[in-house]
């Protein structure tokens, strides 16, 4: 019985140390991100669901400044000025205007991509991998809300730069989405109108206002 109690104590101690390390690393990532004036990311996005025989892979890019962002992916531009989200589809010649709050609660939007873990998740230190000479430490994030559509998220962090390398999200429906950062640039000169929607450029488009 004493041995069992001792083993349990040791296991709890190691779990506590691992959780503290995970929290420390997440705090370092958060502080690093918040220290930048703006961030520009090129990324690869993969969506897989083996049971549905689905596998999609695409590339995209996003520029973020505070809560504002401009995202290009799958031929669609998502422009958020801090209050209003403009989804621009050149193929459909349509602009959808809404507040970002209309998005699904579980969605990890660009403005939250590097800080979403700060609220609503339990976290634990996971495996460390050597990827192309870089040490990537994974942290497993599990939603506190049991009704969340997300089963868990693995957040890969470069141990040296404290930048997010990739994000792997597993849904309860078996869908796995992976976002891998190809390039990460900071504090670049940006146009003052970058996050401003110019209606004059889309006079021939159908304007769909959701709010």
C-alpha cells in the first residue's frame, strides 16, 4: 500500500511539473506574439477525414495586426477590421458582410490563432519532435466545454523561437485539420488601408449583409 501511495505521489508530482512547463511555454509564446506590431504568415492547411474519404490540402497567407486581419485561402479573402468581417469571393462575385461573432464558437479565427489557448482549454505537455533540425514541443489542449465539437488540439511550438510551428485539431466527428507555418514575418510596413474594405472595388458584386 505504501508503494502504491508513493507511486501515485510521484505520478502527481510529474504531472504537476509537466503542466507548469506547458503553462510557462504558452505564456512565453503569448508574450512573444503580443510584442509584435504585426505578423505575416504563409501556411499550409490540410483537412482530412478518413471515414468520409476526404483529404484537402491548400496554401494560404494571413496578415494580422491586433484583432484585425486579412486572410487569403481557397480563393476567398476574409477581411476583418476589428468590428466587421468581409468575406470576398471573386469566383462567385459576392461579398458577405457580418460580425465575426457570427462565426462558430469553436472556430479558431486568424486573430485568435496565436492566442486561442488562453481561455477555455486544459493543457498538458505532450511529445517533443525534431523537425528539420528544429525542436518542436507539442502541448495538448482539451476544451473545458464538454459540448465542444473539438476533441483536442496539439499546438506545436518551436522551443528556440517560441513561435507556433503548427496546429493540429481533431474534431469529435473524426475530422483532422492541420495548419503548418511555412514562413513567419513580423513588424513589416503595412498599408494604412490594408484592413479597410473598399466598396468601390466591388460595385458589380452581390452584397450579402447578414446582420
